[in-house]
């Protein structure tokens, strides 16, 4: 049944294209699935090429349509996935907090983005599988340092499995894109400056409090 109060999903104020990149099996598809349906499936097929999902967010009265391009992490699809970089307004580079190698690859993904993406693309770093705390191989402080060094807008940790901070990750990117377009997403941020996310397992890089101590408790 249709809710008469809801405008049709094709109406929007802003359209942002977001690309999700990172090594295979870090959980990119799971993050997109969690964002679009709230569901998690343990058995996930490797993405072939690129998948496409759309969801419209209501951010403080603005309808922001998010077109999310979920790319394959496997090397053999690299030529196909690179062709999607150019039109992206924002990029989420994902790694798995329990596999250091996937974090070490972030620089390579960033390099690809710089090579094939638009000059003003906004980038955020996502450490997924936060629920695997006992197997953690990447301290959150390493992610924050890298994000800061590379001029990314934020570093966050998520768990697609526990639906932890996933919505926030996409909303954060949407808010940064609104800000980039000269629009504050909400009044509170207008008084606070360009920082957006203040959760304990996330950190906005371009705010004055960027050097405050970080904690890791997930409060979902
Ligand atoms: N524990 C845990 N497992 C996760 C999480 N997110 C994804 N997984 C699992 O990690 C595996 C890989 O997930 P995918 O979403 O297919 O990874 P991907 O990055 O899209 O992989 P490619 O399509 O090959 O690039 C699957 O078995 C998921 O169930 C998470 O937050 N926590």
C-alpha cells in the first residue's frame, strides 16, 4: 500500500553519486545492503563489475537522492570499475578492521581515485566489521591519521552485520556534499562549523577538535 503522505521517491532536491571502493570481501556490498534495506546476509556473492542502488534521504527537510555504486574489489574488474570513478561526487574507501592488508591497500585505492576521479571528489574512510573487535588489526587511530594526512573528510568504523554506523556513514557523506555545495545540512552544524560526525567511533577530520582522544565503543 502507498503512504499518501510520502512524496514519490523520484522527487529530490539533490542528487549525489557515491562510489564504494576497497579490497574484495571488506563488506562493501553488505554496507550498501544495510544502507538500503537494513538487512545483513552472511553469504554474500562477490560483486561482478558494479552494482547500483538508490535511496533518498530526508536531511533536515531536504530530499537527497543517493546513487550508490558498489564496485567489485577483485583485481580482474578494475578496468570496469575505474570507468565509474569520474562521475562520483563522493567516495567511500572501505577496509576490514580485522585484516591489515585491506587497510594497507587504501593508499592504492586513493591513488586510483585521484587518477580517474573528479578533482573535487570527497573521500571518507570506512573501517568495516567493527563487530570483530577481538580480531582487530587496525587501530582506529591509524585510520584517523591516514584520513587526515590524505585530506579525507572523515574516518568511521562500521559494522554492516550489526547495522552499526552504516546509515551515519552515508548521511555523513551527504552532509559533507551539501556543505561542499554551500548548504548547511542543519542549524546545529551552522554554529559548529563544517564538522559533521561526532560519534565515538567516527571522526570528522576537518574540525578543530580533530586531535581529541578517540574511543571505540559502538553505541548502536
Ligand atoms: N563480521 C562481519 N562480517 C561482515 C561484515 N560485512 C560484511 N561481512 C561479511 O564479509 C564477507 C564479504 O562481504 P561483501 O559485502 O561481499 O564484501 P565486498 O567488499 O562487497 O566484496 P567484493 O564484492 O568481492 O568486492 C561476507 O561473508 C559478509 O557476510 C561485518 O560488518 N561484520
